[in-house]
C-alpha cells in the first residue's frame, strides 16, 4: 500500500510540474519512474501534455512503456513516431511482450518489425503469433532454458555459468530429450543445493504438469491459482516444449479480465483513451445507450397495457418502481455469483440443476420475506391491505423469477458466444422490469378493480 501511495504521489507531482515546474526537473523525475509508472502517467494526461512527457522518455525503455499502455493511447503516440524510431523502441524487448504489441499493429508495420529481427527471433515471434493471443501459446515466452536428463548437476551449473545470464522470471529449468519432448523441471533452488554428481533425471520434478499451447487464458489462471505456480511449461500436441508462462503474465491476464468485466458492464472498452475526443467517446457510448433505450421502451409497452388500471388506481403508479427495482437487485446478485462461478469453472452438467434450485429458493425466500415487509409498510402508508397484498405477491414473483434469470442469462449468453459481462446486465434488467411491471399491474387489475 505504501509503495502504491508513493507512486501516486510521484505521478501527482509530475502532473503539477507540467503546469509550472522546470522541464529539466520534470525529465529527471520521469527518468526515475518504472515503465509501468510512466504508462499510468501518460494515460492520466491530456493529449498535448502526453506528447511532452513522451518526448522525455528514454529511448531504451520506450518499448516497455508502449506494452503497458492502453491500445488507443499507444496508437495515438505511435502515429507521430517515424518508423525507424518505432523499430528502435521495440528492439531488445522480451518476445512475449513484443508479440502482444505486434498483434495489434497494422499488417505493414508488423512486417517491418519482423524484418528488423534476426532469423532466430523472427521464427520465435512467428511461433507466438501463430497462436490466439488469449491462449497459452499467445501468452508464453519462448526464451527458456532446457537440459537433458542424463547430464549431471555439475554440467548444468557450468552451462549456466557459461551463459552468463538467465531469462527474467526464471525459477526453474526444463528437462527435455533430443526431440525436445518435455520430461520434467528442476527448480534453481534445488539445483544449487544437491550433490553436483547427481544426474538431472534423479532430481527433476514431474509434479509441474505442462500446459497445452491452445489452453484458454481463464483455464491457465485457474491452474496458477490452484497449483500455486510461479511458472509453467507450455507444450504442443507432440508434448514438445515450446515456451513457458510466468506469474507476471498471469497477473496481467487477471487485471485485464477485471477491467473488461468492469468496463464491459457499461458497454465500454478498457482499451479506450480517457482523453479521447468528445465526439469519438460520445459515439462509442451512444450504441449502448441506444440498446438500453430499446429495452426501456419494451418495459414501457408493458406498462401501457395496463393504462386503464393506472388511470383508475393512481396509487399503483406511486408503488410501481419498487417491484422491478427489488427484482433487479436480486437478479444481479445471482448474475454475479453465476458469472464468477463460470469463470472459475465451478458449473457443469452435474451440478447445474442443484445450483439452479438453490438460486431459485434463495430468490423465493428473500422475495417472501421482503414482500411481507413491503406489504406491512404499504398498509401503514395507504391503509389498504389489498394494495399491500398485491405488491407483496408481485415482489415474490419477480424476485423468484429474477433469481432464475440471473442463473440462466449468463449461461445462455455463453452458449451464444456473447460475453456475459457485456450483455448480462442489460438482458437481466429487461427481464426483471417486464416481469415486475406485468406481475404488479396484472395483480392490481385482477384484485383491485
């Protein structure tokens, strides 16, 4: 927490210095920041001030800053960079980070980047780009250290000493045969503490199971979380080692998924620039507002069916918002629980009926409990027990239906290949509004007229 507050204080100081501070002091402070801190600073600045800070960034960390930026901010900065400066900024980057950037580049720029690499790095980058960016192959780093099982620990230590350095985030080396098939792994800590005369085969571990290159990112997160991994080997269909995934890659995936869920719930994109032009931002948000307006008219059409009832019993209009509101909250609770369970792989055919029954009973129990409270409050307010009974019945119906919808909507959207985080809230709100109005006004028309 202290480190985060310290970073925020430095970024705040830099923003203030842009207004009145000397440029030399500002450049020195920018130079003291980590690339991720520079990226956060750039994203928090208007476009004109962003360009000033970008010119102060040291060329040798420009690539590391670019990979940390939101896509739209990064594109805006690169628009004004000459091609040779872009190529220079990308030079020396880790191949997995470079793959993340190149995947979003125009084809012409991608080809220029590939031509700037040596043959070995080009082949490695092509290997990463051949996989979907949300798969193990797309996340992996191809820079790995491998050894044979028949060599001794002493030979491995001499080899590491000869290399001079090891890839960042390396906590273990991988054991393969002559065909590069994965056998197991050896933790560096164990390598340094065992008898140098032992063979690698005798000290290697087979507990760390490899991850297939086509495994989806959410499954990889589950593997790292439940197996407490710091890194994991990645293999192809022939069990040949093709790379490794490290915990820093998984942290990025978790953060991106959290941002996507948060922004997607409002129909926004986590890669958008906070300081994008007003017209562009308004145009993006307009589509989602239009969808919401259409669903609102659908709910309004249900109310219109009971116009005569509302004309004769005006009190129904006063209480009408209560029922869909309570249903919306109850449905959202189920929606969040089910969406999380889906992300963690906790729902399958064997337990789905039990979960459905549980969510329905929870919704029904809460519906009955709160309908009694609302009925008593309505009777105390208006002195009409029939009105209290109508709103109580409607609330019990809507909250039970909302719980069912909260379970069914994310599952149905996943079947349709639609992100529940993006569309789940709108669909659920429409359902609870329609059922809430229909049950309340329908019961009112049946028992109060």
